[in-house]
C-alpha cells in the first residue's frame, strides 16, 4: 500500500521554513522535520512551527549534514509504516505545487526514484549553475548513463525500503549526499524518473554551501565514486537482471 510522507531537513533555516510551512500543511500529507543541530534560537522557532502545524519534529543535537538528517528521517518514516518519502529543502527554493504531482508519479512507479529536473529563473547564481554542470558530467561518467537527472536537485521521492538499506553504505553525508545516494540507488537497480520543477533562489535567502570547502568535498566524492564505479556498474547489471 502506497503511504507517502514529506521529510524536511533543516539547519538554521527556520525563518525561511516558516514562510512555506503553511503551504506544506495545506497539502494534508504527514510531515517529518529533522532539526540538524540548529542554533538554540532557531531550534526553538522550528519546534514552535512544527507544533502549530502538527508536523513531527526530530532534534539532532549535533549537526551531521543533510545526509545524516535524511537518514534519521528515512528510518523514522519507515518505522512508522510509510512507504515513500518526499525530500524537500527547508530554504524555500522548491515549488510546493509540485509535491502532489511527484507523489502521483511515485504511486505509479513504486520501485523508482522520482527526481526533480530543475527549471531555474534569473535568481540562480552563475557559479552554482556551472558547478551543477560539472557534477552532472561526472555522474554521467560514474553511471555510464547519458540520461541521468540533475544530481543536486533537492526535491525527490524515495522508496523508503530500498533507500534505508542503501543509506548504510554511504560515505559522504554532507553536501555530497544528494549526489552519492542518486548514484548508489541507480547502481542498486532502481529506475529513475524525472519531472520538471521550478527552483528559485529567494531574495535575502541564506545558504549553507561554503564555496571552497564544499567544492573540495564534492571533488573527493567524485574521486571516490569513479574509483568504485566498475563495482557499481556490475551491481547495477546484476540487480537489474534480478528485477527482470
């Protein structure tokens, strides 16, 4: 039985989250918010917002990165009996009108990962666009697939059973999380379906991305994925054969 949940990792973005939390609540879909070691004032604010809209609030006392926050959210959601989790960032970049459309695709393709294909407006920084193009090139190399989706879009629907199992094998839990889990779920044999979604960079928005540190981190991630790529491709072939 298809049972969806929204999972939102948050690190010091309670003000941005407040602005679209009402839109999430209006969807009438169960929602889990993981506070990934935010500052005390941010945590208090986030806790009040979640209480107001009856979202499940989980506090991680030490910041572990987006991947750790999502791992907590995936495990809790799976234990609660949910089958599919929609990841959406807390900084207000994503279009809430697409959430139900993403879940409709997931319902029709329960063993596939649904990934947003971002449609940017003029608010997207040029440097971030270039960085995405570089990462998407390396993901093509790592999967030997010319049709892989944008590897850094933060709006996705994950089948929880397969994702929880794969999370135990991740190595990069911070800014590389979205890339690594995409590649490894593909290697695991999951189908990947894309859907266009509007992405904006809100005025006066704050980002947790640190240009030098996180680009180096992503470089190390791609080095690691390229090194183990032959094993991953073999795993994909083996798992795909079993599914068929």
